[in-house]
C-alpha cells in the first residue's frame, strides 16, 4: 500500500525556535575518551624481542658461513699453488732423468770409468710368455759310492 499523500506544508519541517540568550545546555559537556591501557604490549614485546633475536642470529649465521667459505677458498688456492709448484718440479726432474739416461751420456760415463764396448752383441732368443716352464729338478744328487 502506498502511504497517504501529504501536502507540501506537512512535509516542511517546523520552524526553528529562536535561539535563547541564556545558555541552557541540553547535552553534558564533551569529555575526551581515554582507552584503558592495552595488555597486548606485554605480549608483543617478547614477540618483537624474539623476532629481533632470530633475525640477528640468522644474519650472524650467514656471516659465519660466508667466512668459512672464504677460508676454504683461501686454503684451496694455497693447495692449488703448491700442487702447481710440485708438478713443475716433477717435470724438471723427469727431464733431468731423461737427459742422464740418454745412450750417448751412458756410453761417455762408461768410458770414463774404464769400461769398453763388447766386440759382439748377442741377442737373447724370444721366449713365449704364455707357455709354462718345466718345474726345476730339486732332488739331491746321488752320492758317489765309497771305495
């Protein structure tokens, strides 16, 4: 149902009353609202402290791990340089041994020691390595008869 139609005069608000010269407060004076102190702060402080400790500990662990990695890299670099020096020394020694074992050097040193070259060189016959040799005879020899 539709509400009954009102006239324009009925829709207008009533005229405002004229202001009074003496103040008569209708409302109590305004007061500031002060909330009760929160008890959550006591809960937040340990949480904040714990978070700060965890963050500090994690950053410190990252620094310690980085230091360990750096120390390992330094040790590895030192070991690699020692390895390179040892390899260089080994190559030098190999060259020295090869030079000293050259045939002309061996012959020269043999002549200085008074050795002479043999008049004839005899080669050893080829022995097959896949054929087994016969077992040696280890029986004692028979004693000659006594006279």
